[in-house]
C-alpha cells in the first residue's frame, strides 16, 4: 500500500478478497482494508481468471456505490488505492466483526437483541432503498457490529440501483436468504431485501437461516413452493407477525423497510 496506511492482522478472508486491520500513519485512525488481488499469475486457469476479473469489477462497483452513501447504519467508505497487484478498499472498521461471527461465538441471539439489531438494519435499508439501491445479499455475514452494539450493513459487491421500468432478472444473493421472485427470475426489488430481513431475523434467533438442513438447490425449491419459511416455535406472537410481514409472497404487497421500522415488535422490544 501507499505510505499513508500500514496493514496489520488479517481479520477476514474470502475466495477473492482478504480484509485487514489497517493503520492510518498520518492520523492514527484504525480502518478496515478490503484487498482484492489483481491478476499477475500466468498459471491461473481461464475460469480462475474470470472469477478474479469479476471480483475486481465488483470491488470497483462497491467503491462507486459506497462513495455516495452516508448513514450511521451503513459501513463508511474512506477511499481506495490501487497498488501494484492489489485494489485496496479502505473502510470503517467495525471492531466486533459480523453478526455471523457473533452467532459463532455466543450462539443464538435472544429475541430482544434480534429486534434491536433488525431495527438498525431496517433504518439502513430504508435509507438505501430511498437512494434507489437494492442490497441483494442481506444476511448475518454482511451485517457488521461495533463495540457499542451498533450494526451496519456491509458488502455491497452485488448491490444494484433500481431503475424505473427495468427488471433485473439475474439471480444474485445467497440461497437460504433469497426471495422467491428472485429465484423465479421475476426480478429483484427493494422488497426482495425485506424477505431476506425475515430470513436473517430467523438466522439470528435460531443460529441458522431457514432450510439450513437442506442442500442449497433443495432449499431454493422449498422457498418457491412453501407458503413461507418455517417460523421458530419459540418466537413471540409479535415476532411471528413481523416475520409474516417479511414473507408476503407477492413482492408488490410486501411491506417497505420504512414501514417495517414502525412494527410493534421492534418498538415494544426497545422498552422491555
């Protein structure tokens, strides 16, 4: 990297990117650096080259999108640097990692805390949707938490801008959290994110997303054929009502993020 940042420990690793703790050598500010490797290995197969090319392209898309977004529940972008073989995306560091890591460390999350987390997720989503952006991959792994318990939406690599009268028929997202209309190639919309909010709520509450016991292809079939994903037996009646709102089959009738923010379950849990 440049003389401005120094990389520290690796705090996350994926197929095409690694995330490091970084130190701003001018200000002392600690950041997260998402590092995507550019192609410089002639031994790579054609399929691997395609994957890495797409990763760099999506990394650039994520930068272009995050530059325009400012909200307390969306991870902040500080900048980016192209350095030799790497594209380095410099972002806000969320010290406590993802909510997926929280589940791994502490197990399933109590309903009251799930409501607290989801109210913040929906605040971020409401802002995002107001900007005409669909996240398309809401799940615990893409929600980061800070030391004070705040949560922020992250990983905008496959997010898209919603265009008037244009249907995006690509299948993008993670199988267990995917809305039925996306699976059926009817197009993703802002309310597709709301379906994923319901799945993520179940994931946090039970430790697993709906249909986790099935292979991804079988899960996709069940999402399309069932009335709604299985509802946890231990959920309160208000929580069940919240989930049923998320799992409205018709995406045109499904509730918006801003309206779901007002749900009694979220507001009652704040004062319990």
